[in-house]
C-alpha cells in the first residue's frame, strides 16, 4: 500500500471515531492544507493533522503549530506509529 492510501486510511479512522461521537466533520481531500480534518463538536472546532510513521515533523506541521486560533478552536496532532491501531493525540 502506498503512503497516500495508508495516510488516508488513518484519516478515515479518525473521521469515523468523531462521527461516532455525534460530531460534524470533513476531510481535506489531498491534504494540501495545514490540517487534514475539521471537526465541530460541543461548541468547539478541532483542526486535526494526522501523521503516520516515525518522522512526522514537516513544513506544514511547523506552520500548523504556529497558527494562532481563537479560544474555541483546538489544534491536534494524531500520530500513528507502526503497529498501533490507536493514535497518540497531542494538543498543539
């Protein structure tokens, strides 16, 4: 499986988990933006970047970390490492 398909699978897994909680969410197709998934739930907006593998820091993630957001917006990194089915979630 190529890297794009592997990453997309992880993103869809995150979408399914949020939707199971009753959240409204959307995936950024192609992932050319600063975040991969947008979620609205319980008065908050979550901007989520999904990464898989050992090396996960890149230019987009560096910009995402620096992005200033309002009080009700949460930036999160979902990092999957090899062999894990659940991600480590980091608040940015």
